[in-house]
């Protein structure tokens, strides 16, 4: 068995999009669990990989994405989860963390075969990323309390699909790296 990595999906965000009003309360509720995962993963030398949307800004890099989010009105949602110097960062353009990104190569190079997915949005990017991890024969763990949703009913269905159809392990974040 290989290594585990914590994958932080789309948490570096300006929240300047049409679903933000529905998403922000869910992000606020999962923020303590996500920050707890980050702290424990770093303490246990678990690789932390941020995979974040570029929001259509094709000239931006991860530093600019972070700076823009920290300068925005929802910076309080970004500050506690910002990458540290040991974090890796992959920029994506679509829902899946794998679609047209170097993530598969990075995971292979690092000997990582198990992913803990946290972040947003449960019924979109987390779901599609879990499916793409599954078809790549990667083990997936999803802490229910560390993924934010736009629509609670769709998020519940997405979590059930990840568990049933993709063999993902669902847990509470406190069960990891204790």
C-alpha cells in the first residue's frame, strides 16, 4: 500500500459566482473540519495538494489565485486554509481534479494511491473527482464534515454514490490522522 495525500478542492475562492450565496454557509460550516484536516495532515507529514479552479483566468498562477481570494470580501473563508510552503498546488479548469491536469503524474511520482478529498462542491467537483480517482484505481476517502455543498439533497445523493458506486470510504474528519 502506498501513501495518502490530502486533496483540498477549490477552497481558494473569491466566491464571486452565481451559487455563492448558497455555498458560503456550507463552507462556513465545514471550515473547522477542513482546517483540522490540514493541521493533522501537516503534523503527520501527509502531502497536501491543493487543486483549484483558475476561474477562467488563463494567465494566472496559484499565487495570483490566492492573492485575489485573500483580497476579496470572503477572505475569512480562505485565510484559515491557505497553502503553506510545503503544499503542492495544481490549477484546474473544469470540475474534476484530474481533467487536463498533471495530477495523475504527480500522484504517481509521489507514490500516492489513496486520496482524502475535502473542499467544495460535494455534488460537483468532489463527486466528479472521486469518480475519476476511482477509474484510476486510487482509493478515495471523503470526510462528510469537510465537504461543502450548494444543494444539500444533491450532496447527500453524491456522497451515497461515492460510497456505493465508487467504493469511497465516508467518515468524519476527526477519524483521520488522530
